[in-house]
């Protein structure tokens, strides 16, 4: 499949690379890496990154403006890290001559002409590495750094269960070959304003736990404003509760006044949670999902569903503590 994707990249002079809304380091890293690899291999091609720019990722480099690519004709679209069309940070898909999807989320919807999906892969960035490695696309130090960002972030610094020996070998080879300054790269990825740490402290102080092991915290927009933060800043905080032994599943629900919704993040140490996230206008991976809901009443119902799930899990064979 990677060879077929390479042939299509070779064929088209105009290429737009898109990723999901509320971009994270894997969405960013994989798209920046693929653009850089295509430009390194085919300097004359026009390649653009679609999606809203975010100051949080300025360390990745320059973002493109939609005006740059909106009038291109005969253009290839490559979607990365985005399982469903509604989450793509790009509109008007019909105008593209051919569409490719490369994604590591479980398959939910087909919206491209060619879809390469592998939910065993740690990240979209690992899939871009494979694409480069198995074809004549060229790697350079910048590409290696972008891939490092995406892989490190989506494996939670190699803590999550999607960390395979092959992804560790990929990282080792990138560090070796391109002499990566990992201290600088880690700082770029994990630096944050003191107020985000204060929010995390608030979450830890106010987190509750249900009878069957669901840790949860609801954060209103007033609380967010008191920390001078918006809901986008809450994203990483949930991962900090990974090792709390009282939780099987844990979730944060952060009100976003500007967009009039509540952004939910869910994590699990055992039972698959993506089906429950899908029920609440969300989705994601088996053990890391997200959703957007309209009210805290919906959040309560989500917590109830998660609690039921944990109860079933505690009684099931899958639970290694039984
Ligand atoms: P987050 O908790 O925002 O870090 O998201 C964790 C995972 O859930 C990511 O892989 C996202 O792709 C997915 N996800 C987050 N929000 C949504 C949503 N509203 N709809 C579908 N998937 C989502």
C-alpha cells in the first residue's frame, strides 16, 4: 500500500496534507514530517498543510494559509490521523482529484479513495516513518524531529500499551542517524505555562471517584477563567492521572464557553472506552478517547455509563486483578 501511496505522491504536482481539529503533536508532527519529506524528495511540488494554526506548535515551523491552496486544480489530498470526515480540519473535500487517508485509529468511516489504516501502530507519525522507509521518499533531520514529536507524544513517552519494540527501534534509529537533541525536543513538547500546572493541581484536589473506579472532574468555564486558560489547555492534564491506583477509567469534562460545549477526555487502564465516547459525539482509541457534549447533565450520564463499564470489567475475565 505504501508503494501505491508513493506513486500517487509522485504523480500529483499539487498536494494538500490535512489532519484533525484540535490538533495534537501527532497530528502536527505527522503532517509536518510528510510535507518536509515530499519537499526533500520532490522540491518542485507544491505542498500545503491545511488546518488552523496554533501558537502552541510554533516550534514545528510555519503554517500555511488556506488562501495559498484554495484555488489549486488537480490536487491530491492526504489526510493523516483523522478517522472521520467531520473531524478533519478542512472543508470541501469534493474538489480534490484523489484522496488518501493514513490513520492509526480504529476504522469508523470511509471518506477517501485509498485508506491505509492500522490501529496496531502507535501513531500517524510511525505510519509516515514506514511510508518513507518503504519508498523512495527522503528523510532528513527535520523529518526525524517531527516524527520524534508525534511518536513520543502518542506513546506518552513510551509508557502506553501502544509502545512496541518496533516503535522503539524506529526512535533509536532516528536518534542515531540524525543525532537528535532529545532534551530540546522534549522541552518543546512538554513546556507549559505555570497556570496549566495550577489547573492540574485544581483537578487533583477536586477529582472524585465512583463506586466502581471512575475518576472524574468537571471544570466550569469560571474555573478555567480563574486560571486564565481555555479548554484547549486542559488536554494534557488528564494523562497526569495515569498511575492513580483508585481509577480504572478517568475523565475530565471542561466547559468551553466560546464554543458552547464541554470537552471531554477519557482514559482507561483496562476496558475499551471508545464505544462509549462514540455515543457522546466523540471517539478515539480503546484506552484514550474524547468527546464533545452540550451539558454537564450529559457528562453525568457519560460517567454513569463508564461506571457500569468498570463494574462489568471488574467482574470479567479480562481483568488481570481477578
Ligand atoms: P484527547 O482526550 O482530546 O487527548 O483525545 C484522545 C483521543 O480521542 C484522540 O485520539 C482523539 O482523536 C480522540 N478524540 C478526542 N475528541 C474527540 C471527538 N470530539 N470526537 C472523536 N474523537 C475524539
